[in-house]
C-alpha cells in the first residue's frame, strides 16, 4: 500500500500523454507550483529545492514582478522617505535613463548576473564614466538588497557581478618651484 505524503511535502507523478514527470508543491500561502521535466531525477531535485526554500522562508510569493516595476515601487516606498532630495533625484535619473531601458522588462526572479554584467560593459563601451557605472551598480545593489529583505528574490545577484573599479590616476607631485 502506498504511503501518503505529509502536508507540504509535494508530489511527483508521471504524465503518460506528454511523457513528462510532474513535481507539485503547495506553498505556505496556499498557492501551488508545478514543474514538468523529462526525468524523474530532475523532478525530485526541483521538489527538494522548493521544499528547502519553503523551510528557510526563501520561497518567492510573486514571480511576475518586473525589475522596472520593482524599482518604481522601491523608489517611492523606500528611497523617497530615507534619502536627501538630491540623492533621490540622482537615483531616479539612473533608474530612468540607464537601468529600466535595458533591464526593466525582465522579471525580478529571472534576472541573472550575466545580464547585469553585460549592462555594465555596454554602459562602459557607450562612453559612460566608470564612476557613473559604479553609481548604477550601487543603486541596483541597494534595490535588490531590499528585494531580498521583502522576500521577492532569494539572493542579491549583484553580489555575483564585478563592478567597475575606479580609474587609476597618476599621483601629481609638487615641485620645489
């Protein structure tokens, strides 16, 4: 006789018509997630990963939020109340002109480190100064840190990106004259 799984453990079954393995889990908020894979091992691995995320409290409640929407919310809810007006204006400028046009349509949970690294490289090649790209990195890092605290993403992907280093300047020495 088959053993019944406990609440929240998830299930794995085989779908004959499509010849796929299906792993399903119910999240603490009552919503269900499913993953369709070609092998049973992939289904088991995904289910185990999801169960660990639920146990650690790292499960993502909404995976439909884009980076652009999140940045708008972050700017209005967090930045507007915690920073000086000139800093707020510079954050709005960087988000509007540099981050949202390139990465704004990507889902927050789908954002990858290589996409952010490509953004930095593209901005450097377009003639933007290293310091401006460092500011872009600072804004992205701070916003994604807030997303981690809010439980929208599992980790801050900007930690896996190499930010541009400051330009090396030759020291100027004073002469006796």
